[in-house]
C-alpha cells in the first residue's frame, strides 16, 4: 500500500462520522517551530466542510484543520520540486509545498477549495 493510501486510512479515525474525503494529495506542510521553518510531510485532503493536513509521527500524529469559512484566498504555483499551494486562513499564511503531481488531484483539490471559499 502506498504512503498516501496508508495516511488516508489513518486520518479516517479523526474525521467526523459523516465526513467524506473528496480529494487527497501528498506533500509537505511548512511550519515554523522555535523560530525555524521546517516541513512536515503528510497528506492534505478536502472534505465537504474543511481542508485537513495529516501526518504520522514516530509516536502519534499531527492533524491541522482549516474550515473553508476561515480561508480567504489561495495561490498556486509549480516548480522543479513540485506544486505549491498557499492560502490565508484566519490571518495566517499556510504553505503546502513539494506536492508531487498525482494525476489531476492537485487541480481537483485547488478547485474544490476555491469553490467553497467563493460560496461563503
């Protein structure tokens, strides 16, 4: 089973009962810890209500949730290391990077987010 499939199965334990996973991509979430930028590799997925980042750690997991109502804008780019997606949520800039192209999943994820933030 691929890493993306393993993480998708693990994250289901943390979603609401009626929450459906609509799109999934594998990439890295750029965060700042102790004043240093670092990246945590995991999956980004969209559901009916929110964007979710999930990463498995040696002990435990990391889960961050972004309701569409908190996302104000989204930017997309592509470079030699893969796709990047940045968005603003509750005044914070969130950056996903090193997203390796998985068929048209990146496009579906971005379109799904855009559709939902335009509806608010």
